[in-house]
C-alpha cells in the first residue's frame, strides 16, 4: 500500500471553478481500481491551496489511475497556478 500527497495552487479568483472541476476529478480517481481512499483538503491559511491525499493498493494502481485519457482531460481543465503532481510524494 502507498499514500500519495499532491498540492494544488489555484489561480487567483478561480477557486469556484477549481472546486467544481476538482470534485469530478476526485470522484473519477476514487472509482479507479486500487484506490482505497482519496481526500481533498483546502488550506485554512491559504484559500488558494489544496492538498489531495490518496491511499492506493500499490504504485502501479496509482500510475494506472492518473494515466487515463479522462484524467488527463479533467486535469487540463483545472485553473492551476502550480501543482506537485509530477513530483508527488509517496509514502509506504
């Protein structure tokens, strides 16, 4: 089992757009084989920063889930200033 941590920084004035798109993306990820749990949290200190924490059966399950064409399509729509997806932190 692995745990993932991804940080998203949303473009100023676009938090509502991010939240609607991100809910759809989290629902998609949560329905993928090997996803045990996925949670999104908004920072209490910075309303433009979000953290997504996931628990996966193994790293191949995580890799499969975020390499689908639907994931890529939804991810591209998010109004992000920056993110850590390409350098996600993994914990055993």
